[in-house]
């Protein structure tokens, strides 16, 4: 046994001695003796290939391929393989919630550094042109919905619009407090049934809340009873018509959550909510709305002095404050944020190609300007040709994208508004030939605008057409207008814009005063589309459409000639005033003046109607109450570019927020864009 074992070990020692990769010294004659076996161990392989490790073979560490891989014709894999065995964690790390002013920005200087080396910049992918990246890289608000839940009092509902006069009797309404207390007590009683019988209810509720918020921070929510009421009014009344052309409903569904963390934004929303209450019921003083408005304005002006500010947040706040000023009767005297919101939107480079909150603010801003231009016969200051909207219109056979088609119609209506504002009296040119050339050119423009309207009406999705249209003599409401039924708010607004555009085209035909047949056709077109507008507004039940339909209804009312139709238009305005609180008395006066009515009580009381045009079925005619004399409204010149937005740019001679505005830091808007994304909603919420 001894001789056999020694004989077996001799070839192994000789192999180690003559191996070209062996790191041991040659054996001495004494070590070659079979009676003395080798005591040194072979060296462990440290840099062997992964292929030999998978095959459980010893690698000779040869490069570029080891001997085993060459023999077996295998791929010699190199690298480091890490095996993570302990993947369990008893207590995961707990991150502290970020504060309100906590922000993170990332600055990438790799391209600048690489450009200093020869050929270093060529290894980077080339950036897309600015106009292509603008659609995906726009500054947006930061929404942290991962840690935000619904408000604690989200289950409460506002009273119906017909009960506003009864519900908003006193500014400090106790109904919301009582329902809040009752809901908390019901929750506490339900949780107390799982605890000890003698334990106080409040203690069990507080302990349960502490247990539920042990590992995750509690999301912010409103605790003041009045602020809850004001925020609910904004969400359920004001935000409705602000989101009439926004598919994601930012102002009524997303921004209120962001306002819980941003005081500037919260004060702006509360100001609009209180302002709506003051319009609906005079029991709510306007001072509360002014206080919120002033607080939001001060915070906005302070933020504009910081070059590292959140420009998207400032632009959104200014847009909401602009809505407050539009709701206010003294908007033309104040005008603090009308031009400022437009300038901040341009600073953020928001346009028709934007998405998320940028698109919501842009379309709301241009829509408000369009309403002013329709009223005063002004030209739109922001040229529609520079909006960047895609006006490609192909026939749609399936529903969807109603908001995009509403945006297209808004663009067409803006072009028609500019065309109407440039109407000049006859024979303005030096010669008759020059005047005829000008009229021919305007006729070509008129035909192009008419083709745009017809193309839009032909290509819209089938869901944007009326689902029902009942003639006036068949309606149950005894209305003088047809009952037109449209579904979805964006569809209703788009249809109102379409009929308004067609009615305006019928009133600005260049040859209408020269050709009697053309004048008769334009008269029929004006009456048809005006009655369609009145039929839609008269039978719509969506309060979010009422505010957006005021100016369209005023345009339609100008073209009506039947006394019954005119009276019903005035009654529709009274209903809108009762539901929304908008001051529409001046529209009554304008329409009566264009109709040639005598405003004496004997004239409009001839049919037994009161001055408000609300005669109940059992109410007797009453004498009109004397109204205090009001000063005449100031008149503004027509046919000019909108003076409210003409200088709405920080590069203008008299820029908005002069004395408080500081230009943002270079690249600050782009960094915020890269962090917040393009849609205003975190990726985890999109999935």
C-alpha cells in the first residue's frame, strides 16, 4: 500500500514541477524521494474565468482564453459575479417627509466637460431641436400624490344651486361643522367596537390614527371649517368651467391637492371660492375674498423676486388670480394679474403643444382673452398663428379627443375674431380700384375661414354631434328655441364656439352690403346658428358650461329679431346670474339697445313679465322696483389689439409686475422640467 501510494503521487509532483504556469520552485533531490510527499499546496485561482467556474474546473488564468476554454471551444467569460444571499430586512429605512420649501435640482455638466476634450462630445447623443423638445420638456408643478390622499371631508357635498340662497345665509355656516363632527363620531364609534368597552372613544380613535401613521407621514389636509367650504365651492363651482377644455381636469381635481402644500396657491383658490359665494349671496362679505387675494398676491410678488423660483407654480397662481379678477366687477380697474399671467405663461414657454398644467393654463388664458375680444371687438394679442397648434383635420370615425377638437375650434374662432376687428367702413382706400382689391382680398380670407369651419364640422368625432334635436313646437319646456342635446362638457363648449364662429362670419361678409341675395343668405345663416346657440344654452344642465356660454349667448342674442326669442334670451341670462353669480346686467342693456327697445317699464312689462323676466305660473304682474341710478359704463375703442394683453411680456416697455420681477436663473426652468416630467402627474400615478 505504501509503494502504490507513492507511485501514484509521483506524476502529480512532476506535473506541478514542469507546468509553465507553476509559481513554486523546482523540487530538490531530497523532495523527489517517494518517501517524503510534497507539503506545499497548489495556489488558489483568483482571476479565473466564469466559464470554468460554472463547469467546476480549475482555470489556468490564461489570457485572452484559458486552456480549458480553448480545448472545449467555449466562450471564455470574464468579470465579477456577485451573489446577494441576505435579501431580507427586518426594519426598512424610514425617510423623513420633505418640507414645503424642500426642492432638489440636478445639474448635468457632463457635456460641457466632455466638450473640452478632443472627440469627447461626439460620444453623446445629439439633442433634439428646441421645438421638438418643448412638447415633452415643459415646466410643470410638482405633484406628490404618492403621499397625498383625499381630504378628510371629501364626502361632504355642496347644496344644489337652487338652494344656494338658503344654504349661504350666514358666513359661518354650521352645517359643515356638524356633518364633520358627526362623521368623526361615527368613525370613532365604529373603531371603538373593536376595543375595550370602557375605553374613551376619542382615545381609541387617536391611537388608531397614531398606529396608521407610524411608518408613513400624514398627508396634509384642511382643518379650518371656512376654508373647507371655500375650497369645495372652488372645486365644484369655479373649477368646473375652468376645466371645460381640459381632459385631465387640473383645476378641479389635481391643483387642490398641490395647494395643500403651497400657501400661495391655496390662497388663490380660496379667493376664487369666496368670490363665487359673494356673487351668489351678499351675506358673504367681499373682504374675505380680498384678504385671500392680497395674501396670494404678496406671496407671488415675493416669489418673483427669487431667481431660483418655481416658475410653473408662479404662472399657475397668476392664472388663478386672473380668474378672480375676471369674476370681480372691478377687473378693469385692478388688472394686476391679467397681463402678468400671460407674461409668466410665455416665460414658461407654454403654448398649444404643451401638456399637463401648462396646457391647462394656456388654453384657459387664451379663452379668457377671447371672451374679452368678442365683447369689445378687439383683436387677439397673442397671434393664433404662433400658438403652435396642429390644425390637421381628418375625418374621425370613433369618439375621443373632444378637448383637442375644442382647441382647434377655439383657434378658428380667434382667427375670425381678428378678422372681424379689422372690418373698416366702405371706401377707406384712396381710390375705388384699391377699395375693390381690398374687399376682394377680404373675401378670400372670409372663404378660407368658412372652409375651416366646414372642415371642422365634417371631421369631428361622432361623439361631438348632437344626440338629439327637437324643434321648438315639440318641446315640453315651451321654449322658442330647439332643444339640442349634446353629451360631455368639452363637446358643448366646442359646439358653442362653432355656432358663434358661423354667426360672426354671417355678419362680416364683405359683399353682404352689395348683393341682396348674399345679404339674405347671411341673414339666414346668422339666425340659424344663433338659435342653435340659444337652444343649447337654454336646455343645458351643466353649470360648468353656463359661465363659458355667456359671451356666445350675447353674440347670438344680437342677431335675433323675434320679440319672444329676445325675451327668452334675457330670461336665460337671469338664470345664469342666479346660478353662477356673474354680473350680466350690462349685457341686458347692450342687447336692449341693439334691439331698439324702450327701457321704460311700460315696454317690457307689456306681457306681464317682471323686469327679471321670471314670472311664475301663479304670480301676478307686479310693478318694477325702482333701481338706483348707476353711472354709465365706460366705452372702449373697438378694432384694436387687446390693450390688456398688448404689453403682457417681460421684454415690453412697461412689463407686468414692474419693480418685483427678477428674471429666472439660466436653465432653472429646464431643470424643473426634467424633474417634474411633462404631464404634471408622477409616473407612479400614470401607471
